[in-house]
């Protein structure tokens, strides 16, 4: 079920980190059984059960996600949110409660609550300061990365008291596979130095992981990369590879 998993161990400050793959769920067909999104083409009941399987595997009390729009908004998950968050409601709160917040980043100080960012080629970035008791997660696709979702997330965590932050960069499409028009490459490189690259077949590309790492280091984070290419790793969801049949994998982080 997981491509990479760091259990919430006291030796690591009680922080758990995980990235899911395509296996261990109930979604039928070529999408891959552990789809954590795409309710436009997958049954909500399937996705709900997949979230519940992830929750049980991690041993947390809730897995909390958001409606991602390639923006820079950061949502704080507190006790008020969790009070409306039913155990079988990962795609929204319990009946009569509010729907998913619109945000591409989250933070929390709640224990045993996994923040969940969903991707299928974009860059999931997870954050932790175990001393301050804070974790965060960000969805850093091309648009959000260029618009500043990572600085916004770091700023929100520091406003809540974070000091030394570790950031984990998860699976995403690599620069060797992410071909873009030359004009788009140039416009992104203007705001993300180091993002421009060449694909494996010699065309203009973007290295989002490299650009994210540079930005995080400049923000004072310690960076760890757990980031195989989604397009060339068959066990991972990839929009570039699978198109309309692509599901969504998750980056998850929690305080034990």
C-alpha cells in the first residue's frame, strides 16, 4: 500500500510520513485499486473505503484532505474541523457538516491526524517540526509552485511557532519526463530558478522537484527526497502516463 513509510516513532520526534501507491484498495479496473481521488470516474464508496484502509494502516484517528485547486491557501486543521469529520467521511465532513475546504496546503498540531495531499504527477511536500508539535503538507504542482505555495506553507507553520523544519519531497514526474512548450519553460524559470531542464529525449522540460528543493533550502528547511518518477514507476499513479485513467496517490504526515 505504501511506496515509502516512516512510522510515527518517538525516536523521530513522533512524526510519521507515508506516500501511497496504487495497491491495496477496492477500486476496480486499470486505474489501480488504491485510488484516493477522481470521484468523477470512480465511485465515492470506493474512494471512501480506500481512505479508511489507509487510516487503519497508519493507525491514526483521521485522514484529512482538502479540495485542491493549484492555489496557495493554507488550511489549519483544528479540533473544530475534526469534530465534524466522521470516520467514514474523508471526502467531506459528516452529514450536515461543511464540505471540504478549498486549499492546497494544510497544517495541524493535532495528534494522530494525518494530513493528506493528493497527486498524480504534481509534487507532494510534507513538513514537520516535532519540537513545536506541528506538521504541514502542500500540493506543489507547476502553477502552485510558481505562485508560492511552499513559502506560504512555511510562513504559516512559522507563524504557529515552527522553528527547524524538515521537508519531505514525495513522488512526482521527473524533469526527464516533464515536457513543456519552450515558452512555458521560460515563464516558469523566471520565477523558479533551476526549474528549466531537458527531457530525456532532448526537448524543453521542467524539474519541479529540483525547483522545490532549491526553494525549500532557501527557506531554511532540511530537505529529504523520497521521489521516484510517477510517470516511469508503474506502481504509482501518473496523469502524464495514464491520462483519464489516472488515479491519485497521497502524501501523508502526522504526529504520533
